[in-house]
């Protein structure tokens, strides 16, 4: 692989990761825990429930792409393989040990990545009638994987041309904007409840004049 092609694929991979982080952050903040927010969103569950499912599915799909082993895909695995095969040209600013460290972190997540691929293949890419094997994806493990994706990608780009990408602002924007929508929905529900109370009080006051 030539350096120009390596760079192009790094940029494309960065876009995949950025999309995954945006979807994941928005989904996380739509999955509210407090009762008031949950009830507020449930008033429009025809929108917010499909949105939660779609955001979760797309986030998992993007992160599955990051670790795809197929030789024709753009993935962290494949770019790392290319870097290991031609480190002086493709990642001149990285040592052999630094590339091994990225690889080791991927290997340490092998169980989760196996389940993620199985989930993608049986639920997202198509729906298998029979699913053989564990497809559980606990939030804590996925959240940890997201951090490792960012770290591994930046380690590779830093080794290539000393550049790094800040994904934090993207995540913060998605979280802030989604939380703002939840707040607006909660306030709208509170106003609706207040209007009902005022109507009930008016009716009650009217009945007491007889």
C-alpha cells in the first residue's frame, strides 16, 4: 500500500468512527433513566423508540466496521496489518512496539469483538432464524471499546503523520443536543400536566358555586 492510499483509508476510517461515536452518544442520552424523562419521551414513543433502536443499531454497525477482517474493507485491523508490513513507509513515526501495543489492545477485546461481529451478522446485516453463540453486548464493555477505538485510531494516525483527531467535541455535541431535546420534552409534559390541573381546578371551582 502506498502512503497516499494509507492516508485516504485513515481519513475514511476516521469518518466511520466519528459516525459511530455520534450515534452512540445520542443513543446513550436518549436512553434516559429517570422516570420523568422516560414518561416525557413515551408521549412520543412513535418517534423516540424507533430513534433509540436505530441509533443503537447504527452505532454497533459502525464499530463492527472498524474491526472488519475482510481484506477489501477499510478497517483498523487492515490498516494495522499494512503498517506492520511496511512500517518505515506507512507509519514512520511509530515504533514496532507501539504498533504491537495497538494490536494487543485489539486482541484483548477479542471476546467482545467476536460477539459484536456475530450480532452484526445475525441481527444487523440480516436476521438469522437461528443464532448460534453469544451476542450479548453489555453497555460497559461497548463503552470501553469506544474509548479503545479512539485511542487505537489516534495511535495509528500519529504514527503515520503525527496527526490526532479529537472526537470529544463530537460526542459532547451529540450528548448536549440530545439532552436538550429530552429537557424540552420534559418541560412540555410538565406544562401539559399543569394545564390539566388548571382545567380540573376550574371545573371543581365551578361545581362549588351551585
